C-alpha cells in the first residue's frame, strides 16, 4: 500500500439492541420505526406515550420493534427505555436525514432519524420492513423550485418495504407518483386502488397494483428478491380508516389557506412543509394530528403483520405458495 493511501474501511455497522440482534439471528420478524415523529412530530409528554404505544403494537403481532436513532455519534437499531426517553425528552435532539448521518457520526451528535435515514440504517442492519406515517415527495411548484424530498432517491436504491399512508398531502401527489415510477420504486395499494392522501383515505390518484393481505405483500417481496436486478424499495400504501381521516372539506379549505399564507410571507424551500403542517394542525384544532396518529398506528400494525408474513414466506421452499393461495 502506498504510504499516502487511506486504509480500507469496513462497512458501517449500527449498534443493535440485544432484542433486535436475537430476533435477527433467529429469523424472527422485526419492524423498523423512525424516531423523528417522537422527537419533532408530537408535543411532550405525549410523544413518549405514543412511542411506547407503537412499539407495543408491533409486539402484539409477535414481532420485534426497532426504533432507530443516532445517540452520541452511534446509530442504534432498537432503543431501550432510557434511550427512548432521551429521544422524546431532550430538546437538543437533532433531525437527521440520510445526508446528515456521516456528519452526525463524525461529530458525536445525537438525532432522530427521518424516513430516508431510518430506511438506510434499517436496510444496513438487515431489516426488511419499515413503518412510518407519510413519505416526503415532490413539492408543489416543482417546475420553479425543483424541490423534492431526499426520501425518493434513497428509496430508489434501498431494498426495504415501507408501509405508509401515502405522501404528505401538502405535496404534489401526482408528480410524486410519477417520480416514483421514474425511479423504479414499486407501489402497492393495500385494500385500495387509489393512493392514500395521508390525512385522507384517498388522494384521488390511482395505483396500478392492489393487495389485500400481508401474505400477498410478502409474496411480492419474495418475487422481487427472486427477480434480482436493481435494488429499490416497495411502498405499501395503507389508507387511514375513513372514520379517522381528516374531514376532506376542512382539509382542502385549510390547506388552501396555508398555501396562500406561504406565498404572502415568501416562505420557500425546506421551510414550506413544516409551515404547512403546523398551519393544518392549528387551524383544524389538532384534528390533523389525530388523523396522522391514526394513520401511523394502522401502518405500524400492518407492518408488523407483513414482517410476520415475510418471515414465513422466507422460510418456505421456493415455489410453494402461502396457505390459502394458489
């Protein structure tokens, strides 16, 4: 080796909790959970109660929860009680996307992981199923700003199944779906032929493929693995129940007000989405937050069932269909 050459580094290995490590070793189902909703998406102390509730939903389906965060420069896959409390209670916890991981690790920083960071770290640790609320996507006015979430490109090269309630309704949903198609990211509607609208059960946009059971999702995952080729995520778009969705008329009216306020105040770039989501929460008296939480609960429960079905599908001999399917 040349004296000026850098030593070859080993691939980064996140720290696994004992529970997650044992589950992976035993081929037991594991579900990745993001931590941004805990640190930045909910008021204290409710955020900790929700974090614990989501982990319990995973356990109720006989799967293991793996909440992901970076603490003191170390990525953790699965948090213990004290770590979860720290993420929920420390106001200094940063918000980390995929691009922020290297600086955070190098600086010994602590942060909650967004969709892109969570998906990356989960996949690196060998997890195959990830539950979140709504994805990022193409922003309104893209032709002028060319602003889109880092979630999309990361998912285009990460082999993980993401259960979500669509993309945030403040975004350009048709453009986001077109972008996902361009990037080769698969989209399945779970029990629906219309793409969900995050706070709403439907965005009005069609999806090409519909599945009705966790076993069907697992079969798609297995078929994708068999095909090989470029690695990309599989999105399972799971609508919030109609009884729990935000009133569509209220949603449309308040969102229009929020977009007008953005233009009037000159809010642009990364500041747009937080502003719109905050406006929705305040102007709906918290109803948008409750719809968001209903969607997250449903996604976490479904992700756990998919993880269980995937564990069973992976252990079946090739060519053997799931029970009850031909």
